[in-house]
């Protein structure tokens, strides 16, 4: 019997196949990366909505008052201090209403996969929900944090300047999702806002030394309405 000769790939054919695979990979990998980023952003948004329910239940049990962002038995607590050190932060207080500490952790937190990823806006700390003129625009928590749940450091959020030409300090974007941030509002809804948009995107260039926002847009420290504090109208 005459042996049959097996056909094989030529070098040119092999190179063509490799080139096609490389082109497809270059097209698809960024698509997959964006899809994963969108999924992490959605998970973070879901976390905030669940935390919003915990805030609502707490307020219902406490005459419409929100918890304080934190308090401590010592005058100068360390950023790493927690309940064992006499520190009580908003997430510690809300834990009985959350039941699941994992919702405090954003899957996109590059500081640590176990870090609390949200800070409570100081201007709603210990405040009565019914007193706020515009709960739909008043932020409760937003993406910010590098400490463990229950730790004093990063529990509160003030004027973090999301974007807008603020150059006095380096803008920390490590917790951003797809070039933006997630926000939870006092009425319970949560949404993503892109760079340059959102509750704190405004920047006042007339602020002292350009480093600190005077009461108003871009700031979330002082409770009260316009002329008194930072609550949106």
C-alpha cells in the first residue's frame, strides 16, 4: 500500500492565524475589561442602595435622625482605632440593620479588598432627615475609604473635590468607577456621576488659597441651608 502524505500548515498560514487571533484579542480584551468594570460599578451601587435601607431603618427607629458619622471615648483617636478602642463609626452603628458587613466593601477598592469603601458626608451626621430642604440632592455616603470597617479614619467625608480644576492637592481617583463615582442620597436612591458632574463637582476658585471650598457647592461639611451650611436647596 502506498502511504498517504499528511498535509500540514505552512509557515505563512500559521502566521496568518496568529495575526488574526492577536487582532481579535486586541479588540475583545478591552471590551471584556469594560464589562468587568461596569459589573463592579453596579455591585458598588447595589451596596450603597442596601446601606441606604439601613440608614432609613435607623432613622425610622430614631425619630428621623441619622446616626453621627462617629464618636470616640478618647479626645484624639487614631485612624485605625475601632470599637475595641472606644470608637463608634456610622457603619458600626448601622451593622444591626445591615446584617452583612460585606456591603461596606466595594469590589473596585484598590486600597484593600477588605477596606470600608464609603464615607458618610459630615453635613448629614446626626441630622434630622425631615429638616433637609432637598433630600434627593443631599448626599449620605460616597466612594471614599482605605480603612477597615469600624475604623475612625475615612469614616467621614467633607470637601473631597471630585474634579473641576482643583490643583492644590493631588486628586485621588483610586476609588472611581469608569471615570466617575457612586453617591447615595438621603431619599434612598443611589446613582453614578461622571468626572466633572455629580454633587461635589463645583469648585470655587475664590476659596482661600484655592484649597478650601467656602460653604456651598463642592463642600459637604456644615449642616444647614444656604448661608448657614452646605445642604442643597
